[in-house]
């Protein structure tokens, strides 16, 4: 798809998306870098698996923020060369997918690790988490390679980034694969943190009965745990929900993906 044509049709939503993207990407990258710096003060070999997964999540979040911020900046100043060529569009989509999808996968694995430890008092060997992560990454890379070889990427209507072209077969197939990959991890977050909330609530009630704890304090602790879990679920839904919904709808009705819809979902 012609970059100039897409950009001309995207006004004014492309500038709205650029402004929102920069407003989110810059603080997000700074915050992630600061937290990462604190974590990196500890030796990798001394970290538990949850901290290792969190460290990697922050790294891929920084990649996503950097890629998103640069795309917004280039689009804002009408620097067309980052998306106007097939290879540059493919490269931009590749970086976006590696950062965004891998980050989602890591958050899912963190939820799985927390759920197994808290709800089932089970601590499995680190190697299994690395195997699952490698499988996720290989599937993601496989989708990217298919799209590179089959012209499965295109500039999306807001003209800010490239992603799967659902109007062609390769784009639809790889879009579905990536969607399923994201949904598996999002499901881990939903199920994992809901089970953690229920487990904590059960433990609080049991402690109140057995130890005669103050009911008010027990309820306060229980509400705090539930709120924290619900916040994690809400943030995950807010970050990933629009993308998943957009992919599902656009697979059946590509014309639904307008500059306005793309602007809302990407924001």
C-alpha cells in the first residue's frame, strides 16, 4: 500500500495517535529503564525466576516503547522512509511484534509462576519456563518469517506502524497465529491472578477462624490482595484487549479497520 496515500487518508488521526504514542512511550521507557537499573544491581544467578522474567519483560517493554516512540516521531515529521519501503515496513513490524508479543508472553509466564507458587505451593524448575518462552518466541518468529516471504505486512490506516495485512492470505494466517499466541498469555494472566485472589481470600478467612484475627484487618488484607490482582488483570486487558478485538473483527471485515479505529486501538 502506498505510504503517501495512507498518510493523506489518515489525517487528523495520525497526529492524534502520534501525540498519544509519544506521551506514553517516553515516560514508559524511562520508568522501565529505572526499574531495570534497580533489578540489574543484583546478579542474574542470584535472582529467582520471577525476577528474571520481570527483568526480561522490562527489556522488551523498552524495545516496544522505543520502536513506538520512533514511529510516532517519524510519522509526525513526515519522515516517510521508515515505512514507505517494503523492507522498512517489514522491519518495523518485526521489531514491534518481537517487543510487544514477547512482553505479553513474559507477563503470562510470570502469572503462571505466581499461581503455581501461591495456589499450589509448587515450584517447577526454571528450565520449563525458558522452554515455554523459547516456544513462544519461535512461533512468533515463524509468523514474522512467513509474512516477510509472502508480503504479509502492510501500513495500517493511521500510518504510524506496519502490521499484518489481513486482506491477503499470509497476513490472515500469521495474524491468527499471533492472536492465539497473545490470547494464551492473556488467559494465563486472567486465570492466574483470579485464582490467586480466591486463594488469598480463603487463607484470610481460615486465619481469622483459626487464629482469632481481627475481622476488620482480615477483610482489609483480603480486599487489598483482590484489588491488586484486579488491577493487574485490568491493565493487561487494557493493553492487549483492543489489539485482540481489532484483529478478530478485521479478519472478518477488513474495511472495519479505518484510521479512527486504528487510532483508538493503537492508543
